[in-house]
C-alpha cells in the first residue's frame, strides 16, 4: 500500500461515517427482514384486528414501512444528511418504484419466456434486487458528499 493510500484511509473511513460496507450490508439485511415482518404484521393488524379492507390495509402498510425504511436507512445505516431529507425521500420513492418495475419485468422474462418456475425465479430476482438496491443507495442516494480537493490535500 502506498504512503498516500495509508494517509487517505482515515479520510475515507471518516467520509463513510466509520461504518464498513459489511456492517452496512448486515444492517441493511436486518432492515429488510424487519420490513417484511412489519409489512405483513401491519397489514394483518389493520385487516384482521381492525377490519380494514385488504385493498386499503396493504398500501397503508407499504407506505408506513417505506417511510420507516427511508428514515432508518438515512439516519442509522448510511448516517447521511448530505441532502435535504425531502429530496432524498423523493429519490428513494422513485428508486423503489423503478426497482419494483425492473423486478416485475425480470420476473416475466424468467417465468414466462424462460419457463423458470415462479418461486425460484422470484426469489432469485428479489435477492439480486436487494444487492443492487443496497449498492445504489450506498453509492448514489445516500452517498456522502465528497470533501473538496483542497480539504483532501490538506489532510495529506
């Protein structure tokens, strides 16, 4: 490792909030599981306990968990406040919609055209999509603003 790389490592660790990719990926996976349980649990609570119709309980649960996921990702997993929350939220919602659309198209391709059974096709798509979403959110949506070149030069 070069001397410049060794000196730059603390700057990179500070820019990432001190959290490694592995740690963020682990917390992202935990959040995904919590989100699944939360979606199902809130839907069941609304429908089974409170008598709300499924056509209303499902989107209410999805909306609540989407907001929960956004703020959990923004505050606890990626620890970023580099952009106003409302701009990141709009980007988050748009990206989730885009990923869902791509998942559906990929599912149709695998299931209808390649005749792969629906469960393995869907599980595979969701796993690949989860990895892609994590990378997109880490590298684009919740990316820390890079320090200016003057600040980086002053640390070297």
